[in-house]
């Protein structure tokens, strides 16, 4: 019994050390982690056993639930969609993510994030739903992500004012950037229909 608990402790130390790239991230096991932010707020992450859904609950320093974000993932672990709810459970936004389907330096990497208002559907002249905010991602010659290009469709509002990025900036269970080291979905299609 003592031998098993030593192995368990060693495994937990390894899990905790792999999250060292993200300040404040503490991995609690394969299905839960918590990130403590500088302002005292916390982000609680959990995932399903099939690893296809990640839920993030953001709580203030006082423990009040501020936001809940639910990500649905591809079999490769890349976010495909997410829903964002306020602290009372009202669905605020829905997002979808597009990955580069063409072989090359950025193959399989996130190239676009589109966010839609879940409370008021906005459509173009042909009746297609349009996002309230888009982030376009580009990469340098080494394949590192540059700062995103943001586009908003709400006059006079910046992307940060509409809502900041909804994409996962790191894997909450190991601290690495998502998708960059994973195989991509070979059947991925760019956003926008083609």
C-alpha cells in the first residue's frame, strides 16, 4: 500500500510540474484543474471521461460564479464549438473554431474563431447568421501564433468590448498550447462554407 501511495504522489508531482508553463494552474488529476488569477479569481476546469467536452467555470475572488464556458472538442482534442453562459445560466454567446485544412506549416492550427450573440440573431441580407466578433489567427515562419486580427460587426465596439477571445489559450490539463502539438482533423473545412 505504501508503494502505491508513493507512486501516486510522484505522478501528482509530475502532473503539477507539467502545468508550470501556465502561472497559477494546478492540475488536480486527469479530469480537473484550477487556475488562480492575479486578481484572486479562479477558473475551474473539468472534462468528461471521453475527453470530448471541457467546462470552465470562472468565479470571482469572493467565489461568485461569473461565467461558464462549455467547449466541445474533436477526437483530436481541438475545440470545435463553445457556449458561454453568465453566472445565472443565461446563454450569452456561441462560438465556432476553424482550423487550417491544407498541408503545410500551419496545417491543423486554429485560423479563425467566430462568436455569435446567442440572445439576438444577426443576419446578413441573405438571411445567414453573422458573427458579432471574429478573430483571425496567423503564424510566423516557425509556426508560432501571432497576435490575432479582430473584427467586430457591432458599430463602435472593439473585440475586447464585445467579448475577449473564447478559444482555449492553453490545455488546462497539461499547460501546453492546444492544437499546436496534436494531429489535426484531416476532414477539417475552413469556416464560411467551402
